[in-house]
């Protein structure tokens, strides 16, 4: 039986370090955690979800794929009700507002003990702004294509001394790993800003667009 794992979740798994104890918050079906245990990458996995249905589905899938005994299942709003003995927190498939509320409710995560792997589905610039303003450093961000869509996956470290992101960098951070998908992402972000400026000329969009074009325009518009 083959585990149905999307390229998006595979990209999250690729940032997990061998031997990590992983907490997958918003686990839903549990596919990410199952893959991490099956492949021998993770030492242990906490599967957490705010809803009973998804958590039960994670339990059922874990049993089906023979890894249930190596997982801990927690009904939890964010990291509120999970054990704290993990290394890497994964949050995937959620919007920025949910991720920000999960991180804001857990000041204990602000420690070099923890690493975050975040795959944000919407309002990604506002998540980057929040992280940067609150002591988190975006160590790297990878862009991938899954079907018709471009996604990014961030590796985030607690590093309050790191310089803050500028406005333009919250739309396209300097630590995005160069790739053809990253170029497509740049163009997509820039197009979104151009449309926003055309419809609602607003100082912030205009300033972000000008910054992006100045820094990356020459590189990506050959
Ligand atoms: C769209 S699914 C994503 C599932 C999986 N992580 C993925 O990327 O394919 C979002 C999941 O997050 C859960 N969720 C939403 N808000 C949450 C919160 N505050 N704490 C924990 N889980 C949450 C939902 O119940 C749902 O199962």
C-alpha cells in the first residue's frame, strides 16, 4: 500500500533533520508524520489537530501503515495541549492568521531548542512580517510546484538578533533558494502587487513593488 503524499508535504519532510522529534500541528490525515516514520527520518512524531475527525483519520491511517505505536495523538488548539519534548514543529496547509495565532499563544516556543517548518497557504507576507518582527529568522524558503500551484516551505529559527525583513522582503525574502520555481514565484508575487497597485494605489503595495523590482528585476527579467 502506497502512502498518498503530496509534493507539498514531501517538500516539508525534506526540511526535517534526521533523528528529529517532530510535532505536526494541523496533521489532518497524518500523512506527513507517517512518511517521516516510514522513511526513518523522524525519531518520533506527535500528531495534533484541533478537530476530532481529522485526528481520528490520522490514527486510522497510522494504524493502516503500521506506525501508530510510534506516534502520540493530541487533540489540541495549536501547541496548547501537546508535550513539549520535540525539536521541530511543522504547520502545513494553514493560512497566516491561524499560524500567527498558534505561535503567539506559545511564547515557550521562542527558544533555540525549537525549529519551525511552515507551509503557509494564504497571506504569506503577513506571516513573514510577524516572524521577522517577533525574533524568528527565515533561514531558508523553498518554492515548489504541486499541480497548478506554487507553494513555499520555510525553515524558521529563533534568532532575535537577526536583521528584520524590509517590506519588499516580506513578499520575496532574500533567503528564498534560487530555482526556476522561485523565479516563477517572483513573477507571480510581482504581478499580484502590480494588480493591487493598479486597483488601489496604496503606499505600501507601491513601496513593496518598487523594492522588489529594484532588487530582483534585473536578475529575473533577462
Ligand atoms: C487544510 S488541513 C492541512 C492538513 C495537512 N497539514 C496538510 O498540509 O495537508 C488543516 C488542518 O489544520 C487543522 N487546524 C486548523 N486550525 C488548527 C489549530 N488552531 N490547531 C490545530 N489544528 C488546526 C484543521 O482541523 C485541519 O485538519
